[in-house]
C-alpha cells in the first residue's frame, strides 16, 4: 500500500508542478476548458505511469478514472470559488490551496486502500 501512495504522491508532484503549463490555472474555473482538460489529461497519463508497475492494467484504469474524476472536480471547485471570491487574503488562499492538496492526498490513500 505504501508504494502505491508514494507513487501517486510523486505523480501528483510531476503533474501538478512540473508538467502544469502556466496557462492551465488561469482558466480552470471554466468547466471543460482546454486548460482544465489538459491538466486532467496530464494527471491521467501520469497516474497510469505511476501505477502500471504495481497493479493489473484493468485496476490501473479504474484508479486513473477515479483519480481523474476527483482531481478534475476538486480543482474546478477550488478555482471557481477563488475566481468568484476575487481578492482574498494570502492566508485564506493558502488555506483553500492546502485543502485542495489534502483532498488529493486523501484520494490517493483511498485508491491505495481500494486496490490492496
């Protein structure tokens, strides 16, 4: 289980911070936008790459779809809320971003629990 959680956390780092082009966060508040779908695709590809070493392909696909669904909607809700709120304090923005990251990490724990 720990290997799967670790692989998904590493996947998250690469997909959210290394391979997340600058244009993506600016329009993720729009459901179905090119940026949000490109970001989703990045996460799904990296999810497969992270899990294919540990699990059968059919399980990897289910995990990827679950991760993609949760990740997409969490990011969309976060960016929609932040976009709608407009100017907020740096502290509150950090709290919202931290909550977003917590949801992603908890998603990886759920995936690891479900597949082991």
